[in-house]
């Protein structure tokens, strides 16, 4: 019985104590989060546009398009990297090679690097934005090239500013 009276007294004190602390107004924070979007989709322009003329070279050959999507208000940068540093190497004998440059979104062509070279910088966005950029190749002629396939793999990356 003593325990019941003590429990009742504690409950009454707690109830009165919390009522005494009530205010005439309160606040409620409402919020939501929008995840960052920074995506690229690379689309080759068909077999004819990705088959390069090694012997005679190429100048401004449209080889792909890149769909860029970002919602970062500070914008984004596009980088292109190459594991060979901008060389099309023979698949059997890598010492047989020629160099190339890549033009992106109408900008002057640059040699892709292993670490990646910036080819586009968008400095601000109003919200979710989609843009498509053309990729063109300039291949240095290798008139005495031996028969075979010459290749390199480009990686296109998008990074928020």
C-alpha cells in the first residue's frame, strides 16, 4: 500500500511538473532532402563513327554524345581520362601506336591523360539540368601502321563543383 501511494505521488508530481512547463507556442521543423544527381551516359555514334582511320588520320570525327544530368547549384565539371594517355595502341604489339585528341562540346581538342583532363566546366545551375555534348576525335596519321586493331578506352566522369 505504501508503494502504491508513493507511485501515485510521483506520477502526480511528474504530471503537474510537465503541465507547468507548457508554453503558449511551439515550433516544428519540417524538412526533406534531395539527393545529389551527377550522371553521365556515353552513347557511341554507331560503328562507322567509332572506327577510326589510323593510316590517314581523322580530323573532327564525331564519335559519341554524352548526356549530362546534374542538380548541383554550383554546377559540375566533366573530365576525360585514358589509361594510355591518349594513344591508340595495337592490340598485339603496344609499341605500334598513334596519338589522338578529343574535342568535347565544341571546345578545342585536348589529349586525354591518365589522371583525367577537364573538358567542360558549368559554373552554376538553376536546378535539375540535362545537357548533351558531342565528342569528336582527331587522330594523328600513322602511314606505316601494321595491320591490326588499335584501341584505347576513354572514361568520361562528372564531378560536382
